[in-house]
C-alpha cells in the first residue's frame, strides 16, 4: 500500500494518491491531472476511482478531466447531485482497492454532501481518514460555504458538523492518520496548523473542536465566531465543480496566445480585459503597464486573484516572467479563472522597447520613512490582515486589509501623500496597483514592510500572540 500526499502550497491544498496491488485511487485531485496519470503509469497501476470529499469552493478539482482521461468513475458521498455521471455512494459503502478498502463516512456540516473516507489496510484494520474539509489539523471546516437548503442556517450546519465529528470520527482509534484537504493559509477554516498530517489521537488533544466535554451549543458558538466573509469566487468554483468545466488543455491553448505590444494594447482596449502582471513585486515597482494589476506568482497567487478579481469570467491579459506563461495560466485555472486571452510577447521589456507609456511606484526604505512616521508628517496605512494588525502594528497606522480594500477606498487621502505597507512587500504592491488603477497615486511604498519597519526602530504597539485574539 502506498499513500502519497500531493500538497500545493499556493492553495494550501492536499490531494492524495493511494495505490494497492496495481489499483489507484485519487482523492480531491487538482485541475491539471497529467501528474496523477504519469504517477500511476510509473507504478504500473491503473486509476480505479476518483473520490471527491465534497464540492470544493476554493479550487476547481480535476475530477471531470481525470475521469474522462482514465475512465475511472467519480465517487461522491450522499446528497451530492452533480450534473455529470458519478457514483453517489451510501453511508458506509465500501470500495475495494487492491488489497485494501475505502469506506464512506458521510460527515455533513461543512457542506451537506461532505464525506470522510476511511482507509482500511489489508488486514481490515482502520489505517487513515481522508477528512476533506470536515476535520482539519487544529480546526474544522467553516459551516457557512454550503449551497444551503432554504431551511438550513449556518448554525444548523455547524450543529450537523458537531454530530458528524462525534458520531463518525471521534469514535475511531487514536492511532489512525488524519489526512485533511487543507492546511494553514486556506480560507476554508480559521486557525489551521502548519502541519499537514497528524494522528487522530493528537487532534483529540489539541483541536478545540474535538474537546470531549464540549456541548453542541459551545461548538456552534466557537466554530462560527470570527468567520470573515468568504472570497467572492467561492460560489463560482462550487458551480464549476458541480457542473463541469472546460478542459485545461484548451484553456492553455487559448491563454498562451502571444501578442506583440501593439496587439496587446489593442486587445486590452477592445475587450476590457484586466492586465494582470505576475512578475516579482520589485520588478513591478520599477516599471509596469499603466492601470495593470499586480499579483505575483511568488506569493499566494491564486487565492489573491480569486479574492480581488472575483469574477472568474473576467478576461485577462498577462504580463509574465519569461518562461512562466503556462505556469501562470495553470495556476489561474486552479481557481476557475479560465478567461486568459493572451500574453505580452517579450514581457514588459518588449513594452518599454516599443516606446509605450509605463508607470512606476515610489518606494522608500523603512529607514527613510522613519522620520516622517515618527513626526506624524505622513499617514500610514497597513494592508495586512486584521489579526496581524491587532497582534502588532506601527503606532498611529490605520488598518485597511487587502482582502477588503475595495471597502476602504474612501479612507485614503485624496491629496495628502501617505505610506502603504504590509508584512514584507508583496501585499502592499498588490494594494498599490489597485489604488493606481482607481486613479490614486499619492502614496509611497515602504520597502520590506512591517518587518523592515521594526528593524528600523519605528515605534510599534506591544506584541499580542495572534492565537489569543
């Protein structure tokens, strides 16, 4: 028996490859499926089943394409109603895989169809659970993302999740392994651990949601407390996962259309496409196409695209580092953004050589900014998450989180120059590109963000551990 966790850091997502005696199961695959096919071929094995834990909201699964390529059926738990052919398993149903078996445990709460898959080894002993978004390490799935029935509330779903955990998962042996669908950084939970694998016994000790003495009312209150609004692209991804989607090969073929600077400019003007610049933030600061939006591949690229562009059908034109065109389009497609219609041939350097207008961002070091901040000569806007800001921030800085920057547009001074910073420089440049696209140019970026500001001795509030907030 082989179990391989295929973890994608950008999405904080775990897919799983399980092989026994020449038969393979894939759980929650990513959009690009060729690596799974090649992995099975390397093992001399055949993909027999594709298991989906639920209709994912934060990424587009590769289940439809993988089934088409391999002939393997897609398996969902009870209450799933996809538009394509699939096995809708009953609670307790068992699927044989070589010498092992996988049992369906219906665990509604995150969504109504949410299912945990219990793997039993060749002796029939419980070995591991693939818990999807039902149980994370240190947390559980948020109960506010499901496509709810008319009479189901967030609290109702949280109550179902409480029952699922206590009736289906907590009675299992402490020594079984927990393989969740997500880790720290995912918007599908609140306080996930950075680890991606653990034992159920340890989770019973450290996970607040598995406290043995917890009442259902306490669980509902704690699970629903402090939930931020989900990104706007989440329902669109659910729809794609439920109804199907375009083959990624076609998305890549269309998206990699190379356009010279004149054609690129004409296409942007004719289509209303967003020009998305995915280079490093330092390169964007030095020069970029006017009104382009920066979201760099070197950070949490796909989630930020989803959160800030939101509309998966928005046409996109890309400015990429050389050789990173397919990488950018693939990562966009993982969160359902399939409408890339071209790339700038030759990159930004070709734009400059063609004599096209370009813009820059005024950036200073933390040491240069220090006197003006300490003398309160220029306002400071911190675009980190609220929890980061509350934990520690520069004295007198205002918090305008990047996640909700559109709600804060009225907070930025119209004429007076102001500073913008994040933790290290990635998110502040995203925010600044959005400000510039809205006609706001009277700001200065603090290079290196809050980390550099602390090192420069800029006064900050007392540190508070984020876990206590």
